[in-house]
C-alpha cells in the first residue's frame, strides 16, 4: 500500500485573532501551496527522504525531522514493527508565517492515520498535530494546524469536547499573500511581544475579534474589514519585518481593503474583493517587497483542508 497526502498552507492569527483564528489558503491558479507526505511499505525500520524546493533547509539527519518522529510515535503507539518509507515534499519555506511546520506535521499525521486504517478520530488527531507542531514552534497553538487539517477559517474553542470550529468566510474576498524570501523564527517573533497588556488593549482585542466573528456570520464584509485589526502583535512585530510598513501603506493606496502579518511573519496578507486590484497589488509587492527566494499568490480560502492526492 502507498498513499500521498497534501496539507495546505495556513495563515495564523488572520490579524484580528491572535492564536485564536486561522485560515487555509488555496492559490486561485490551482497550484498546491503546502507540503506533501508519501508513505509506502519498506522491509524494516523508518526511511525518510526529502524532496521539494525547500528540502535543503531541513535537518538532514532523518531522526531530527518531525515527519520521522511522527512515524516513530505511530509505530510505538500501535505497537507495530512495520517498515515505512516516507517522502516529505517540502514546498513551504521554514519560518515564513505560512504554517510551514504545521503543514508537514498535518500531512504526516493524516497520512499515517490513513495508512494504519484510522486508529485516531478527528479530535484526537488534531490534538496530536498540535503537540507535534508545538515541538517545532516552541508552544502548542492550533491556529495553523486546525485550518491546514480541516480547511476553511477555524476559530479556536479550546473546550474539552471541541478544539475548534469553522466560521463562515467571504466568498468574494481575494487573499493576496507575499513571502519576501527571508525567514523569521516564530519563537523570536513571540519574544518581541510584551509580557502584559493594558486593560484597554485586552478589551479592544476581544471587541475586534468578536465583531469579526459576528460580521462573518452576518456576512457583512464592510464590518468585517473595519474590525480586522491586530492590536496584540503587529504593533510590536511590524518594524522587525523589512519593508512591511511601507508595503502596507502602498497596498492601501492601490485600493486593497486591509493588510496584516500572516502568522508571525514575514509573509504579509492583503484582502480585496476585486481581482484586478489584487493583481495590481501583487505586481507592486513582487517589485518592492520580494527579495531573492520570495513569492506571492492570490488565494481564496481552502475549504478542503488536508486530503489524499494519490
């Protein structure tokens, strides 16, 4: 038996929902923006090989790779001695703000669960994904793994019975994402944030996030855009991302509705309901924001989430 699983890129925070909101991304040109993991049988042991544009940025010792560790965990939990041959196709840059580690972990764990006839249910699988992704990013957060796995825009609930749930999205929005070509450590970007916030900031955070969720259910795009503000992270991270503040201002002049930092950066996102405006903004970013190794995509929300592509 052999199978291949694709897990889409994701945007943590979505600006307004620090650690509590995430969205999966699907480029409108049909390309796959995310990692793939393939599994087939082997004689004995776990064998991992790397492929994809960003494979050379990963640990070259297989046992240091999170995909290998996921496979080792599965075999031990199921008390099995199967030989496994895995291939990680690394299509997302590390430290990009596009859920790179989440994509690898989600694809690997989903693939392993499929390979061994689904021993874990959806919520158990999601918890496993969060735990393994946390080993890379430094702490357990579900705003990347949940949308990458389940698709759509996911709101983190954190209850005993349900970790997250999907909220409605705006079908006519285009999400332009631009990765400038540099990597930023998630842990280091977290260190830029204050240890405590003023009460007024906490109230604004709750107000904007609840208003955005309300607007999503009411399908009120004007309200949603007006409250899509990041008061917790962007004020402290923006200056650490070269060219971000200038790009945000330029995108507003071009006519984009709002812009923000994807995850902890350096990828930025920008929203519009007009494809021509998105293309104009994309051209500007490619000429002014992207460095060597950078890329941009005009996306919709990926409603499928993780799926088999074999």
